[in-house]
C-alpha cells in the first residue's frame, strides 16, 4: 500500500479535521433530486446566515442520502454534540436551524430525522433507528450523502482505491477468484455471474480488450445509478479499474445518458482526479497495467441497455442489437473482447476487494449474495433510494422501510424491472426479493426500480403504459418485436377506451407468447412481461373494462365521469377556482355542474372540495366513488413534511 | 438565425476537428452540433457531409434513431415533461395533455411565437418527486395542472384568452 501513501495521509487528516472541526459544517444533499426540492436555496441561505453571524460555517454539497421524500436533506455538524440529520429543510427552516442549532447549540428536534451516532442525543434518536433506515444495509450507498463527491480526499479517507491496490497486488486471476467467491451477480437485471463474464473475456483472443460501464439507466422509474454516480462517482470508477485489471482491458468507457448532466460532470471531475493521482495511464504505479477511461454520452434509446445495441451506439451507429453469439465478451466493441457492466455491479467491486469475499457474502440469500439498491417510487409513503440485503421480502421493503401506501391508500401491487418486468400482486408481498423468486413470479429484478401501486392505479393502464414505451423504443429490426408490440398496444388502447372485445384477451396472450419467444434481443423478449403478469394476476380488471365498461381505479378517462352531487354542493366555488380547464359552472351558493366535454379528468376538483361537503364523485360503469381520501391536499403531490 | 448558413459551416468544421475519427465520433459530433445550434439542421448535415464524407443520409439515419436529437429549431424555453412510470401513476398524462392544451401545441412542437417548446421524456430520474417537469433544465416537483400554469407564468407565458 505504498502507492498513494502520502495522498492517504493527507486525505485522512483532511477528513478528521472536518469531523472534528471546531467551526460548524453543514452538508446539504444537492444531487438532482435535492436540487429539485430546493437544495440550492438552502445552500445560499446557510451561507448568508453564516456570513451575517460571522461564524465561518462551511457548507458542503453532498450527494443523496436516500430518503428523497424528506428532501432537501441537511446534516449539521456543530461542536459539542453529534451531527444531526434534518429533513424537509427549506430556506426558512435553514435560518432557524442556523440560529437554534449552529449558533445556539440546541438542535431543532422537530425537523430532525436522527443523529449520526449510536445513541440518542438532545432527545433525538439515531438516524439508523429511523423507520426508513432501520432495515437497510448501506454498503454501496455508504458514501452517498456523506462525502463531497467532487473531493478526491473524501473518497480516499474512507478507504477508497484500497480495493484496487489490493487487486493490483493479487493479480487478475485471484481477483476473479475473489469475486467468484463473493457470489456477485450482475445488477443490471439478468443476474449473470460477474466472474464468468470476466473469464470469457480474459481468455478470449484479441487485443485491446474493452470495458464498458452501462450508465444508460433507461428504465422509467429507476434512479439508482444516477444517485450513485452523483453521490460517489469514484466508487464506480474504482470498480472499473478492478474489472479492467481482471479482464485485461486497456480502455474503459462510461456510457451515460445525456439526461444526467450532473452525473457526467461529476464523472469528468473524478476522472481528472484519478489521472492526477496516477490511477489512470500507460503504466499504473509501475505495475504494467495500462488503463484509461472515457465518457460517452448516450443519446436516448432504451434498447441501448442491450449489450450489442450499446456497442453499436458507442461505435457511432444506430443502436440496433445483433444476434448472439458471438457474445460481446468474445467479439464486442470494434470486434474485440468487451465486458459490459452495470453501474451498481461496478460499485460493489471496491467493497469486495477491500473487505474480502467472505465479508461480502455475509449478507444476502442462498443464490443471491450481497445487497441491492432499489428506487422506491409511486404511491408509497416514503419514496427514495434504499439498499437492502438480497432476499429481503417485499413486505419489509414496501411497509417497514417505505412506510406503506401514501395517503392511507390500499396496497395493490408493486412493479419491478421497469418495462421489462411485471407486476407482483399484494398477496405475494412476502416474496423474498432475489433473482430466482422474482423470475418465478413472472417479473424480473431489473436494475432496481420499484413502483408501488394502490387502488388508484389501473392495471390495464399500467400494461398499456409499458407497452407504449417498449413499442416506441423497439428498434424495428426484428418482426416479432416491431409488429407484435404494436399489435398488443393497439388492443390495450382499445380496452382502456372501452372498446375491447372478449376475444382480445386470448389474442393478447397469443401475441405475447410469440413476441417473447421470437424477438432478437432482451427488449422484445421481455416486453410482454407487463401484459402477461397483469393478465395473470389482474385478469378481472381487463374483463371489467371489456364487459361492464368500468375502470375500478377510475383512471381510464373514457370510462370515468366526474359529477357533482347537487344535494351536497353548497356552491362555494372552491372547485371552480381549482379547475384548470374552466369546466365547472354554476351560480354562487347554488349547486354547480361539470361540463363533461371540457373536463380533463385531472381530479383537481376532488381535492379542492371541502371534506365536510364531499360533493364531487366519480362514476365508472356501475361503480361510484365519493373521494374517501380527503386528507390529501394535492392529488399526486408527494408528501413534503416541514414545507411551509 | 438568419445568417446561420455561414456560421453552420464553420461550426461543423470546428466540431469535427475535435474528433480523431469522425465516424466513431458521429454521435458526440451530432451532440455538439445540437448543443450549439439547438437542433440538427439540414445545413449542418450537408456541412458534415462535406467535412467528413459521411453522407447526410447516414448521419440523419443515426440521429433519428435517438430521442435526444431534434430537427426543428427549439423554442426559447424548453419544457420537458416526464412520463416515466412513477410520474405516470401520479397522473403525468393529465399534466402533458393539459400542457398541450394550455400552450396550444402538440408534444414535440413549439409555440408560434417561438417562446416555448414541449417535449415528453421517458424518465428524468427524479421519480421520488413525481410528477416532474423541467423548464430549461430546472426541475419542478409535484406538478399539478394549476401549479403548471404558475410555472409557465414564471417564464412569461400568459394564455391569450380566458382567465389566467
């Protein structure tokens, strides 16, 4: 470990100085999600207050800690007590936290999520005891939200690049053995053993060999990779060094979607830091290992998540897949052996090499070792990014960590694996989340998106949504996918419009089977999954749309009518002001009515009507629903505690 | 905009000079051109053909494969409305429809005054804050039809007829 010794010493001193800083330090979560929630105003406010008070507080931008529903997140270090993590901090709260906690020494317990110590302090429980954090095992995400992703010293201080240095000492064969013993499987979805892919590429003839990091997170509803790249880019880059060494690659590419500008910016900074430290170049630390990393911005095509399509795109062509074999590990980028690895898979490698295979395999299930990050979104109370051991049950993830359904709704299903995955119904909530169990349930692990659905989500509409996506993203090369997805989408569109026929379901099943069997690449082979799982578990919803023209979730516009009950309407006009379409009319203080031609089905009126009156209801077929969940303020707005 | 032809020629030349292998670098070259021009114009494709020998046809074929590239001039303000899964289950389709109606444009279109262009994107990766839209890259979370109208007002959009 003589390499970087000086850098380590400096980094550790810098980190210690920060941890023991006599001056206050404020860490603000400023990843894309934090910024959307207003982190930049919070940063400005803390700087302003510090200047006013002459306190010289340091404000550091960090990545995302995970509990997105509590953004903007702030960690305050003030001498004389443990650091405190706050949630839902706006500019107003920032001023108050500054006055009471930083200047006054008394933390604001009402906004605190927890203290960053093992025991409670100031009446605030440890952050690890927070319901959203308790069931988590944060390994890959350990640095996210804690370190400055643009500060190389912060990464080094936590043992960064020790894994790579150990790999250099061990040599490629032993690195592959270590990763094999750890049981690491690809985190991009299919779960292929990482070591096996490496062995193929390592023994394949032809030089140079290439390593590609697939950061083209194209699944709608997934943001694990974005968070890791924005919060801890060096972890992924160190993983690339380790993988590159193992397969004998000399060049690495990060294929990152252009929609993630902040991730690209942080990667560029980190790659520059690696180069300065001698971690990239012709002969790294005199070991004879030569490696360099370049960034390729993806231009937006879901099919490029498929390995051969991704390669075509890196080569500057239309991103169309090729038949396999030959596999990329034998003949990939420019016909040379190429390994393509998901961001999270790479993020696991430094941990395995630093702590050993045994430590790594200490958590997880029999066939799936280690942890997995999941992006919780949809109708769940606590949205965000979580990391749990593989084999954790859906119940633990959705209810214990995620807090169940938002606004008191009823849990209906969880969608995993994005457009390639499927919907797991509520009755299967005790399913352990690992590769095999999810496949048996008809879905896939995917890269980790988890969209939670409640009774307001129409399963036919969900299937139509995903089919609409895959149909648009189908590259058109092979017939089953090109024609089949369009045919299925056409049927689904008819059904949600109330024009389905009983024969449609049979036809759907038939086409789905053909597309699955006959498509060239993973996109087509998995495209029918959303349709097949919803037909398997929610067939009654399809039948209701077809037979009684009703949508039990009240979401398919052609089947749903918004009405005002004249007996309950007091003519207060709240709904008139809330309606963005000017569809509600009536004299003041007398019952109003909704112009059905103008109504856009946005539910704004439902939310506006005073709960005491509850005059607005929806009908679909024979069904009628008076909004029972009046406590929600904004339909669709995520809970933002503490926002004034 | 009017003098674009002359500028386009030099612009493309400068961009191409940054890449050792223009064929392998075609996508980054197109990205750079779009970053400078706002879109891929026919003039730019013809300039690219003269500069690199890659036929305008082929470059256009590559560009149309990817959703990032656009072939008409964008509006001054660029609105991206997310239609990812998380946004979809929180009524993103209603927001999109309402945006179209309110702005008076179709998805992919630009308002006649050239001020606003509307795009639908698959996922912005802010799923926990859904439904989301961005204006000129700034992310707005938890959007409702009413909130959308307020956001557009920030950028100077006033609906011509009816109430504001």
